[in-house]
């Protein structure tokens, strides 16, 4: 390749003029990477002598031998709790609430509440909810809703704080009250980011929901771990398939919505 540039009187690119074997930086990076991998393998001391490839192969085959009896009603009732993050986000936006001691205090309390809620992992919440509400879907839905208040509240509040203040000043100059200013100058600017954040959290909840079944959150996750514990891999495989399809459908749906928001 270098002869091609020389024959035509062209400058040889730097990446072609350097010999990979004499580039000490590249060799140092490669040697360091090999050393780190080797050290990690020695420290972890992975024992493969007890591995059973035949059993693993049969187990994978059972996962694809789906048990379609799961598609029949399972006598489990589910509830849906809506979050309160949307109205609270306006109280947690600095540019909306500052300017008066009372509103500033409300802003501080709401943002502190968002921080505390986000600091508690959803798995901890579902364990506590399972004790209070009993093992089942109610505990899982409550845990997701509770955690979403902190996450979405922060995201929504930051979206409100990042809006253009020009329309707010213009509407305020007309003598509009605070509610009218928010409705006409703030809401039109936050519709798109609010929809984007909501879809993001919905997608995250769909991915997280099966895990909640492991700690008493009910739903499809509870059935999945039940099938695995009972060695009913045909049913477990069908549930995993539907989880993958659901997540893929959510990804496609969210991508289409985001495309139209741009």
C-alpha cells in the first residue's frame, strides 16, 4: 500500500508509515491487556473441570420446548398505579418555584424527596411492599411506581428548568397569572422531552419487571422463577421468549415515537 502512494508522489498517511511491530505504544497496550486478562483469570481461579456441556445443551433444548399451557388464564389479577411525578415536577423546578419564601421551601422539600426516593433501590422497595401488601403484583407495581416518582420527577423538573425564558417573560408582561404562564409558555416547551422521558422509563420498567418476581413482586417474573425452580424449562423458555418479544416491541415503538419528536 505504501508503494502506491510513493509511485504517485503522494504523502504516505501516518498510519501506513508506521510499522505495527515497531509501534511501542500499541505493543504496550496489547501487552498490558494480556497481562490484565491473565491476572484476572489467575485471581478468579475459574474451575471448568466440573462443567457438563451435555447437560447445558439439553437444558437449552428444553428452553425451546415451549409449554403453551401458560397461555391459558392463570387466575392472577393485576392492578395499575399511576405515578404522581408529573404534577410534582412543576413544584420541583427552580425557575417555577423560586421568588417567594413559601414556594422556595416547597421546591427544596420536593427536590429532597426526589433524591431520597431515587436513592432507595427498587428491589428494596418491593421487598418492603411485599411485607406490607403481600407477595403479588400489587407489591411490584407499587415498587415501580414509587421509584418512578423519584426518577421521572427529577427528569421532568430538569426539563422544565432548561426551557427558554423568553416566552415566560412575554406572557408575564401581559399580566397573566402563574397558572396561565405555565400553561401557555412552559407546557408547550416540555411536551416532547416529557414524552421522551416517559417512554424511556416505560421501557426500563418493562425490562425490570421480571426481576421483581424474584423478590416477591409477582407478575410474569414470579411465574418465570417458579418454572425454573420446578425445572419446567419448557414454560420458562416460553416466558423468556415473550419477554424478549415485548422488549423488542417496546424498542421499536419508542424508536418510532422519538423519530417523530425530532
